[in-house]
C-alpha cells in the first residue's frame, strides 16, 4: 500500500510540474507579445495621393544658344507657347538655362524702328558664351550682323548657325549660316523680303523642328565643316522629315547648305 501511495504521489507531482511549466511558458509568450517597452503604432490612410513631379529636363549651364524670334515668330500668340516649350526642354538664360531669346524688333529698337543689324552688337558681347545661333524667320539685314560676327572669328565661327524659315536675303543668309531650312517652296528670289510679304504662316511642325535643331546643336562639337556633306547633318538633325536641296530660280544651281522641307 505504501509503495502504491508513493507512486500516486509521484504521479501527482509530475502532473503538477508539467502544469506549472506550461503556465510559465505561456506567461513568457504573453510578455513577449505585450512587452511594456513596445510602442503601438497606428497607420492612418492618406486620402490625398502624393504628387510625383517630373524630373527637370535641363541643367544649369554657362553656354547659351541664341534664339532670334523674327517674322511670323515674334507674334505673342506664336512666341509665348514656343518659348514655354524651350524653357521646359532647355531652360532660359535668366534661370541659368541654355536659351538666350531675342525678339525682333523689340530688342533692336532705336526709337520706333528696329534694326536687325544691331544683332551684331549682341553677338559680339564678351560675356556671352555661345554654343550656337538659331534664327526663326530671320528679318532683312540679319546676314549683315552675322557677317560681322564672322569677321570677329576670322571666318571660323566656333559654333553652328542655323536659319529656320528665314525672310532675309537668300544669298546673304546662305553665306553666313551653316544650315538654312525653308518650308515648301517659300524661299524667295535674291533680295530682301518685306514683312508684309510674309504669308503669316509657320510650318505646322515648327516647334518640333526648333527643338530638334537645338538638341542637335548640343551634340555638335563646334560648327559643321563646309567641306563635309551638310545633307548628312540635316538628315541627322531632322531625322523625321523629308527635304531636298534648294535650287536658285535664276541660276538653276543647287545650294549646298540650303534645304527645303517636302
């Protein structure tokens, strides 16, 4: 009887030990779950989504591409949207960007008249570090200013000069620009074109053409050489457009640097 009683007591002790161990383990788990040092976090839903701004397309630079807004491009309805696109893609001079905009005749006035020949004084400024010049609807006598700039550089201007849809003297603009681009068959005969003779219409893809021209200027290391086939430069600059060489209506000769968009 004594032996059986001892076994019974031993069994009870084992059961009690196991229950106590289980209770102790449960307490530890409970303590781990509700640690007094823990901090309860509450996440709130934001009703307004975070605004993701697009990265800026341009970087601050000391270089400038002078863009002259001439005939057909100096109208505020044309100029302002185009200038906004140039600002978005390249930045403006006032913000440390690439584009140095000028408007004819507003930026060339003596009294009530504007003189494109005064363009030379701006180009000859020592503090203006030009990477290129883009002429939009170049007015009469623009080529005289460009000729003075050529004289400054002893006929070796170190940056490209491109005329888009010019209305200046044809031979003059051809001789002072690296590439000349016209729309349709609007290139006139040799001689100046008065502003009232403008058709008042710019090329339908003018913004794209201007932006691609400036992008190409950024890729060039100086002005394209005249002894290199300029048609290849034109094809790279305006890869999405078809064009042909301009033919002088009087002589029948093709220009090497003057092109007409089809």
